[in-house]
C-alpha cells in the first residue's frame, strides 16, 4: 500500500507520491513522474537517519527537481519531502 492507502503505482505511472527507496533503487523512475510536484517519503522502522530520503532528494536535484519542504510524522517515524520540477 502507498502513502495514502492506495496501491503503489507501477513504473511509468508515478503521479502523486513515491518512496525514497524507489528513487534510490531506480533513479530512472524520476523521469516517469508526470506532475510538477511530488511527495517523496521515507519510513524508518529502526532509526531516524532517513538516508534514502537524502539520497533521493540529491538524485532528483541532479535532474532539475527542487525540495520545497521537508516534514516529519513522528507517530509513523516518517519523513516527507515536497519536490518541485524546475522548468
């Protein structure tokens, strides 16, 4: 299940949100994002390092995306980044 209880989208159909792990494991996924804005998120069960989110943000920055905001949700030990595609 995805971030909002939806089934995860398959490659080529990313429309609303994507996990940081998906971006790290398949950077080509960045090119399939349809919208100008997307939420990238990372849920950590054991620690608060969120290394995949940092890596995903940097990989997206290399492809002309900018991080607008980062927030946390401590109950789920999750961190979210709002990313914007630059023209």
